[in-house]
């Protein structure tokens, strides 16, 4: 099953050809299910990317329920909540004239009669209210609004007159999230007919022509202002009362359903795959970072362990063999970390290949370990033959030789570990640059970053202990 990015490309090609398929949502669901199954995360990694995994599972549930999200955006007091209430036919979303009436995402299912609309069978429409995009000190609210826009399948952008610069900028930003937008000119009851038509024409001018199609600019009066009515009672007395006219919302309702009838299921499939692609990329990126950090720590620990084992082992040849055994163990452990288990035989072969790629350093490293082991044995012999008189001098020489040998062993292990990490990260291949180039680059980087100096300092503490 292809990843969300590949499936998205296929669906986009079909959309470009106007070849809408009834199985689009099913294919998106299968792609998402395959993505979740193919993450292959450790228990620790699952905990660290729990939010992203939860979001992917939420998308899957959305597809299962055939849910289409319609989000309302606009500046404060443009009537976003009123428009949604008018669509619902009841007051659900809080309405207020002050800043901050809507401070979080609020949603409500829109139950409606879709008789005669075959493209919407079985779908669940959800209306989403968002904070005003011009909230004072509302950077967090603006991020929330854009996050809702990214998840929405259809956006209603609410204005109540000629658009100001902030609205034009916000509309342009929302267009970048690649969602269909209906521009709603609300509160038309507050304008005389001639002014209303002039504003309507201006809203559709060249400033937004590249963002909104003319047929997607709709006029509404979601919550008309009340007007005073004088009522005569049966006893002849008159009283004044206030009445609110019925909302003008049918043009918007019709436009929404027209768009969804034609594109609703395709919008859900495409939008889900767009978000799933972003989430999948973030999970993979974080997985790589997590494993990279764990691998680096593992390599450093093995480098210190190898250096200490070689530096503290007084038996010639045995210290070299012990160091190489630790190198093999490190590569086996790295393979497990990257989910690519290696046998000890394979790891031994990989160590041999990388030692050969190290060239002179690899040969000299092993030779120096053997020579230094001999020197340390000679110093121990001198101490014994002198009856302990040469002990202070030979102790200094022994310590210096041990540290030099330990640093060389630790550095070699570090380079081998970094090389193995690169090999495993690339799917058990060296890539076009080849093993020799990769290993030499890692060695040069280690020298430039003073890895050797850091190893020497850490090893001093270990050897003293």
C-alpha cells in the first residue's frame, strides 16, 4: 500500500482529469491504515510521537465516519458564530460583540435534509467556529485558527463589508492551505440595496479574483438587527416591542451543499492525505532524530568502554581482541536500534571492511595497540627486576602508554560506530560515495571536532578510577 504522499499524487491526477471515483475515501482509508501499520516504532518512540500518532488515528476515524469539516473564519464582530447558528437553525455557538467571545475551537454536527443530493449520502457535516483572526494579543489564537484551517475540508471566510488589509492578508494565507473557500458577505441588512450591491461588486474585484471565484462570494444576513414594532392590543392600547427578522442564509446553505455534492468526498480524501503526509513526515523525522541521538550515545559509551578495556588490560594481544569484540558488539546493538538485526558474523565482516577502509589508520591502530601492549609489559618487567626501585618512573610511563592506547582504541571504535550508523540508516548500503569515502569523512570530522581530545579526557577519569 503506497504512503499518503504517493496516494495523494494519484488522486490529484484523477481530480485534474475530473475523474472522481466513488472509492476515493476507501483508498485514502487504506493508505492511512497502511501508514499506521508501517511506522514500526519502538515503545519509547511511540511515547515520544504519541500526539502525531493520535492525530493519524483521528484522521482514520474521520474517514470511517465520512466526516466533512466546515470551518468559519473572520475578524471579530463579522458574525462567524451567527452564520453557523443560522446554518444549524438554532443557537449553539456563542454570539458576542466583544473580543474573545470564541477563544477555542468549537464544533457542532450540522444535521440537514439532503434529499436529491446523491454526493452526500452517509456523510457527516461538522461546523467549526474559530477565534477572531484579529484578537488582541492573540498570536496563539491565530495559530489555532490556522491549525483548524489545515484540518478543515471547506472554509467559510466571513466579512461584513468592504475588506480591510488584514482580511485580505488572512484570506491569502488561508488560500495557501489549499482548501476551497466560500467568501461570505454577512450583515447585508445593515446596508441599503445600492450600497450592498456596490460592496458586493467590490469584494469580487481584482484584489480577490485570484483567490475566490465569483460564484463563491455569497451574501447573507445571519442575525439581522431587530427593529421596533408597534402592536395594538385588544383593549386599543399600543405597545412597542422589538422583533428580529428571519435570517437570510439559504444562498450560503445552497452554495455549501452544491460544493460538497460535487467535491465533498474527494475533498475529504485529499485533505486527509495532505495532513497524513505531513504527520507521517514529522513522525519519520522525529524517529530518525530519536534514533540518531540514541545511536550517538551508544557509540560514545562503547568508545569509552573499548578504550577503558584496552587501557586497563595488561595482557598483550588480549586487549586488542577485547577491543575488537566490543566493536562487533556495538554494531550488533546499533542494528537492533535501527530495526535491522545483524548477526555477529555479519557485524564482524562489517568491522573488517571498515578497518580496511580506514587504511593506514586501521593498520596503524592495531599495530600501535600491539606495540603499546608490549611496552606496558616491558615496563611491568622492569619494575619487578628493579625490586620496585623503578616503580614511580615506570608507573608514569605505563599510565601514559595506557592512555595513548585507550585513546587510539576509543577513537577507532567511534569512527567504526559512526560508519556503521550511516550504513544502517541508509538501509544497509553505503550509497554512491562508497565505504572508503564515508569512513574517511567521519574520521576527518572526528579530528576536526576534537573527538579524540574529548575521549582522552573522559578516559583519563575512567583509567584513574
